[in-house]
């Protein structure tokens, strides 16, 4: 633990949330967002306005298992008391898992070394009403062996322009992919896991949408490689829906 400094202190928060009922992370006029709800509860506890920074701005309907945030505060409330107080004030689809002091130069987004995202697909004929907010239902059986072959092409440093949605603020489309794989979980859930030093706008959802075409037999690895090298978003597949996406981990 970092000793608190006089005046402002940098507070680090790790949280989990169900993004089903929110219009994403970032504040928006006329819409309920995670940033707004959390900032309001922090302000209620500390008595001061705060601006909380997240490791990444998850979209509407996207979930997080370990989202990391930080904010500056002059409040004397200790981390454990802040954690307990926030959990008593926040709705039950948001959980504060850990609160601690951080160095003053720590920033949840810019200090991150790697992020891991998971995308879940329910791959069986019948839908499941109990996982509809946490997976993409695809009734046709997908070829996991062929998907994994193509996913290996994503490893290493690549220009991921083909999987970047328009409106992205990232100037540099090159990212380094450390891990990408798909495996079958109990309940006919396919778990796609991607770990990289950063992600472009909708990059995971666009990759998954294209990989589903591989699994359906509509595209082969040669075609997938051509899409990657084209650096043209129009060549790739559809964007997978948001509800299957989870921010799993952020490494510093």
C-alpha cells in the first residue's frame, strides 16, 4: 500500500459490473452510464466532485469482471471504508472489489500494460433465457479447430485496422496480441479470450464476428489472413453484439 500524501490522494478502484442496463461507461447527456452513477456515489461519500478514469470505456451492454479506475480526492476516508460505503450505495449490478491508494502518477488507462477481454457465445440450437444478457446465441455448430487456426494469425504485432470501427480516436492501429484462443465451456458456451497491449474501438467484437464466419465455413484461414492484411474494415465480418463481451483483467 502506498502511504497517503498530504492534500490530494490517488485512489485506485477495482470493480465488476453488469452492463446490461447502462449506456456504456462514459458520461452521456440524457443517458444513464456507469461513470455517472459511480461518480455520484463517490461525491455523496466524499462531499467533493470527482472525475473517475477507467482503464477502458466499455460500450452499452458490455460487462466487466475487473475494471480498474482511479480518481483524485482530498477526502480522509480510508480505502476500506470507501469500499464498504460505495457498495452500500451502488445498485446491485455494480460491485466494488478493491480500493487502495496508488502512486500519484498512476492512471488507470495510461499505466495499463495489457488487457484481457473474453467474448462468450451460446452455441446450441435452443436459446437460453438465463444467459441472453451474457452471450451471443448462435444455433449453428461452429468449427472450433478451424477458428483456433485462424486466431493464431492474430498473435504478435499487427495493424488491426480491418477490425477497427469508424469513429475510433486511436491514431496508431498497431497492437501486440499476446494471447487469443477459443475453448468450450460447460453449457455449450464458447469462450473467446484475447490479451493484448491495447484494443481499438470494437476490435474484439469485430474479430469475433469475423471468426464466426470461419466457424460457419463461410471463410477460410487464407481469406481471414487477406482480411487482416487488407486493413479495410469493410472486408471483415459483422460486429458481434455487445452482451457477450467481458473485460476480464487489466495488468499494470
